[in-house]
């Protein structure tokens, strides 16, 4: 049984973002490293520019959603994403603060995972953040939120977040 689970593929949906340095190059490099370490890219969204959320006195962010096919577990994907952030120079100072790169695991197939202080999938705030939902709905419009039972496109169309998100 464990052998079959190890061979099973999962689709991991990640949101990449950054607002420091060469934002486009940082996202591109993150995708290259994710491909090398996590799995093959199934799809990549357009780039979206958004004013900072949460802590607003900082430069605008570029965000991009990526779907990867992986044999890894959600925790392994998270750990590798955090390692890639460090490899690319991320320094964690302030919550919602400026950063070279941010990689968040948003969805992992249809799994619901809650490991306190470590990992929550689906991402607990995704349905409230336009900067997450716009790129995600672009690459996965028909994917169902495993808790809400709505498609990414439906959630995106009904979101009340007033923050402007525009294609870059």
C-alpha cells in the first residue's frame, strides 16, 4: 500500500510572489528550481501585479500561479519551497513584509491538510485574496475547492477583495 502511495502523482498549486529586486527574474528562477526539485510544470499563469496586501507601505508585488505534478507529499513540497525561498535570498523579517520571493502551497490535489503552525491546505485565506484567485482561476478554472465545493473561477468571480490585480 505505501509503495502505491509513493508512486501516486499529485497536482500541487503554488502561488509565487515578490516585490524586491528583479521580480520577473526571481519568479522565473523559482519556477526553474521548483521544476528541478518538486516536479514537472503542468501550467503557469500570466504575471499579475498587485499593491501590497496586509502591510501596504511597500512596493507592488508580482504574483504567478504554478501547477506542478509531483510524487512528493504536501509537507515535502512545502519544505522544498521554503528551501528554494532561502536559496533565492529570502529573509523573513515582518509578516506580510517585502520580499524577494514567496512561495505558498495553495492546493494539493483535493486534499485537506491541517498541521498546526506548519501547513494548511487549502490555503486558509485564498478565497479572500484576489491576488491569489486571479492567477489560480486562470490556470485551474474548473478545479474545486475541497472545502467550499466551488470552482476557482466561481470563487474568483465572487470575491469581495477590493485590491486591484492587473496582468503585468
